[in-house]
C-alpha cells in the first residue's frame, strides 16, 4: 500500500537529524529504549519522540528497528501527536514490523484524522472505516511507582502564600513527568529559594535555574515564566534520573555541575559547592533513590564501572 505524501517527507529529515544529535550520547553507548516508557510525555517532547521513531523505522543514523519505532511512536501517539498516530496506522496497514491489521490501522488513522490530519483521512478511504482494538502500547501507561513514605517533617508543608502557589503548581505538574513533587521542590528551594526571577552570575534563570543551553535543550521559551521554567527543570530531572538509574545524589550533582563532571569523576565531583548542593537536596527530599523511566535515555556508562556510592 502506498503511503500518502505527508508533511514529514518535507520536514521530517530535519526533525530526525535533530533528534539523533540530541540523543547522540545514548546512541553512542548502544543503549536500548524501553519497550513502553512508564510515564506520559508532553507535547514538547513528542516531536523528539516522533523523530527518534522515524529514524528507527527507516534506519537513518541508527540500526533499523521497527519494534523500537513502534514503541516510540506509541509514546508520542498517546500524548496526542497526530503524525505518530498516522505513522502507526501506516505500519499496521502495510504490515511493517507488525502483523497487517486494517482495523487497527483505521483506528490510528481515525485518531489522526480527528485532529485534522488530511493524510490520515485519505488513508481511511483506503483501509475502510472499520475500527479495531488499539495495541497494548496505547493503553494508559502505569505511573512510576510511588516512593515509600518520606520521613517527616516535610519541609514544604507550611510555606508562605507566594511559595505555596509555586508548590501547588509543582504538585500538579510533576507527576506527569514521573517526578515526586518533593524532589522538584527540593531543587527549587536550593536553586532559587522559590524566586521566579532569580538570575545567577552564570546566567542560570528562574525557579529551577536553567542556563540558556539547558533551557534550549528542553524547549523552554521563557525561563522567567514559572510554569515554563518548572516544566523544563522537570524534563531535565527526568532525564538525569533515568541516566543515573534513580540515584538522587548523582542526578542532583549533575543538575549542579553537569553530567559530564559526574561521569568523569564516577560520582559526585569533589567540588565543595556541588557536594553541599547534593547534601541540601537530599536533606529536603529525604531519600537516596527515586523511581525512573528507563525509556528516557540509556544509563550512564560510568554506572557499570563504579560502585555507585554517592560520595
């Protein structure tokens, strides 16, 4: 079955190259993406997931792997990405990496068409209007397992009103990134003391003190906008926790000093500022571990050569 000409034929290559560059570290280390990441992604991330999936589907810059493509397409499709829904429909309509199933294909095309995707509408004309059950990967994913009850007292239980408003926003948003709100609040407390307009001498900005490179990496348009800043910081924390397989000390150290420094030293670098930073974050958070989503990034190679002690 011939795939209808789609906008990705014009712009998809740029997306794919950008994603391969952005995830070059993981690919260079030969890491495998999880079959079904455990947390929902956001619209900001779905374009990158789409690009990764397209690269695996066609073997562009990475080994061709239809199953990885489907897994990644599913994550983006669950987040509402119409292009991912369309591409899944095409793969099912043509039996690419899966058993051909026109009913499932029609279901995916219908999802994309409902969002105004004209190409999906055309494909529905070819496969018919029959609807099938969507594959397991499209079911609502399990949430990251909850942490055991953290020791009290909770340092964020009685905040002043202006800080409480920020805490309330973090409580709403953090779970969608698979981040325990208390960890996010610990980072905010140490980074900016809940000051949305904070700016450091190194040009780190906002509540979670994002430097321009990190803000660009996680698509933060306005680092002084509290919500935009927190979403970027949460995305970075999610990445770091996956990279260090849930080790809070390593993730916090990398947030402060960069993952390259943590990898180079095989743990928390011997910088007084970073060591103090890690201790403060852990004191606020109250746990040395945090659940992580192995589908975000391959683990740091240094984890296989170190005893992984925080300090």
